C-alpha cells in the first residue's frame, strides 16, 4: 500500500502541475497571444484553480482570425507536447514521465479538437459551424491522433510506473485511480462551488445550445402556456434536433483500447520513486496552482 500511495502522490502532483501549466499556456498564450497577434483585444480572463478556463476578446478582423484564436490553445498544446516528446531522452523514471506528459498534451489537444469539432462545444464551436459536414473527417483525423498519442504514451510510461510497484498491475492501476480521482474531485467540486455561466455555456454541445435557445424564444412568445403545452413543445423541439452519432463515446472506447495496446507493448522500467523526484513534482504543482490562483 505504501508503494501505491507513493506513486499515487507522484502522479497527482504530475497531473496538477501539467494541467495548471497547460491551462496557463492554453488560455493566456494560445488564445490570448493569438488574439493580440491578429489585432484583437482581450477583455476578460477566467481561470479555475483546478478545472478549465476561458478568455473573452473583441475586435477579431475576420472569421479566419477568430478561427486562429479559437485553435490557438490546441495548436500550442500540440506543439509543446510534440517538442517534449522528441526532445527528452533517457530511461530514468523522471524522463519517461516527461515524455509521457508530451504524449498527454497531444492527446488532450487532439481529443478536445475532435470532440469539440464534432459536437460543437468549447474551442471547436466556430470550427463546427464553419466546416459543416466536413467536420466529420476532421474529427476522425484528430481522433486518430488521440489514439496514437494514447498508445505511445502508455507504451512509454506504464512499464516505468509498474516497476515501482510490488504488485505491478494492481498497484499501478490503484495509483492511477487515486491520482485521477483526486484531480477529478478537485475540478468537479470547484465547478460546482464556483458556478460560471460562461464556462457552462461554452462547454454545452451545439445541439443542446440550439434547443435551449429555441425553447427560450417560444416561452417568451407564450408566457402563459400551461405546463402540458410547454412539455409538448419541449419534446417537439428536441425531436426536431435528433441526436447524432455518439462520437465522444466511440472515441473514448478507441482511446482506452489504444492505452491497453500500449500497455501490452510497454517498455520495461527499473528503479523506484526517489524523494527528490517526488519533492520536485510537489513543488512544481504547488507553484503552478499558485500562479493560476494569482492570475
């Protein structure tokens, strides 16, 4: 159990440091920097301590410029992840983790692009609207990159993580579950406590957004409609916008299978978790969270 807790603590620190530094780069440099570069003006920034964030801007000179701003964060994550994967060498646990972070950044960026473009939420809203039916092959291509990053990351890191455990499979899975559970609890809990209408609306799929807008317009035109009539109209509007293919679920399954395939081909690792490595990541996570809070 000590091995599991030690690895779980390390992975939790790695996840918090990566997600917080990634958030700063994604929002401030990716979106904000691109906005300034194309001549727009950033008017507002909101970063959650443990979840995501958003920026608001005005003055994009064209649709192309707006698309560049929307894709700026994803592009930056992809570039940083690729550079990290290619630049870091060595087989120590610390270096293998760094390469795994590179794969994770590419995975997150391509996942966000694929699901956002297919369903019309987050950074993919404008792309969804501009591409039309062409969004499907774009989403599939981005999803293929997601699966590739999942395979390579699992192959690179899981063997090194398992080498730190007395019970290799159970211990590694337990530590990953602890770290992921902690990160998810912090993010979900913060979103519940610090309710943000802009973030909620941004992350709503296009179908749900359109249904909600049509329902609001109907209710404004029929303020005295009885409950049964409102329910019937709600059902009619939902039926007029049928559900599309469950792309998110399909991509999640494909990504999980890619991770399993990478695990079966995992490179062997050796050595345990040193105090120095754990302390380095704990300090990095604390600094990253502090900077996000300060911003």
